[in-house]
C-alpha cells in the first residue's frame, strides 16, 4: 500500500508546480505608470499571473480647455465621410459630447469609422458602432495601411484626439487629398505625485520591472523626476513597453526597453512580460491573460 503521507506530499508538490507555471509573474513586483482611470485592465492581468502591482500613474486624462470645437464638429457630423479614433479616450469624449448635445448614434449613419486598435473598436461596438476599420498594426502607420490614397481623396475626415499627438496620420491624409479636421477631445496632463517613495523603491531594488503604455507615460515619468536621465533612474530594473513608438521615446530619454510587445495591446504587453520572465503562456498550455 502506498504511503499516504508520501502520496499527499507528491500531490502537493505537483499542485505547487502547476500554480507556479500558471502564475509566471509570481514574486515579481511591477510598476504600472498608466493613467489610474485606465490601469485596471493591466493591473488585473498582471495580478492574475501572480505579479504584485505598484501603481505610479504618470499621466492623467483631462477634459479639453473648451468643448466648443468638438461640439461644433458633432453639430456638423453629417458633413464628414470618415471618423477616425486613435484612442479609447477620444471615443469616450466624443460619445460624452454626443449625448450632451442630445444627439443619437443615428447621426453617424453613412459615416465610415476607423479605430486604431481592438480596445478602441470594442468601445465603439459597445456604443452600437460596428464594422469599424481596424488596422493590423495598432498605430497611425497601420491605420494608413488600412486606408488608401484613392479611398481618402476628396473625403472629409474628423479625428477627435489629444492635442499633443503624432501628426503622421492627419498629415498623410491631407497629402492624399483629404480635408482633415483634428479636434481636441481631451488633454493628457501630469498628475500631482510624490516621486520620493517610488525613487526610494527603485534605488533599493524593490521592483523587478516598470511598464510604459505610451510615449506620454515615459516623458511624464522623466518630468516627475526633474528630467533626470532615464537609465540612471531605472538602473537594475527591467523596462517593458507597448510597441516601437514608445520604445523610441524611451531611448530618446536615455533609457532602454527590455520588453517590447509585438501586439500593441494590454494583453499583448502582459504576454511579452510573462515571456521575459521565462515562463511562456499559451491558451492550450498554461495561463492566458
């Protein structure tokens, strides 16, 4: 007869091994710099894989100085052929003002809609806007690949977005012959934050990784530390970011990116982080995010 104590010990070891594999971030402390209002998805996925999250938001989503321009564009929305959203924030503000002006989604009938990525498309679908054009690469260059010069020539395009953003999308569309209105729908600002605690944590080796989900989170992080060199700030800690644009900003600030997600989404970033820490995850094998 098998020793019940040995059997129980063996089963416990197996269970612990399964938990360890399914939770590849166990024991890892990861700093999240995303805006507090948008960080829940990233935090939940990290925690699901066993990681401990340290929140240090370096960006804050704020309303525009005035809604006049956005309200004016919405009032004349039927004059546009295309409506392009480059973030969930742009969608949220657009829908908010649409409701404030007592207009319904029927106002958008006949207007083609583009979304920069799946999260933005999902928010639009939740509002009743389906069949969005979504690029294969979730950035401005990808959106341009999904469109074409012939498709956009002579069209009127509305892009509700942050005032501080890359201009490659509207500038290229204009070169293609489109009339483009870029309207400030929201601003990104620097939150009020005490950097001394996070500085002490980083210097003491109290975190394994820091994540950046946009160029703005990188720029603001450096600003919160009075412009100190990024590499000096993050010596000894791994750096993860979404996509090549954010990676480029990190490098311009004097740092380096150890993890760059191939898919420019929160799930893609978390999978890349899990891979970095040596435990690959996949739907048919171990954990999913």
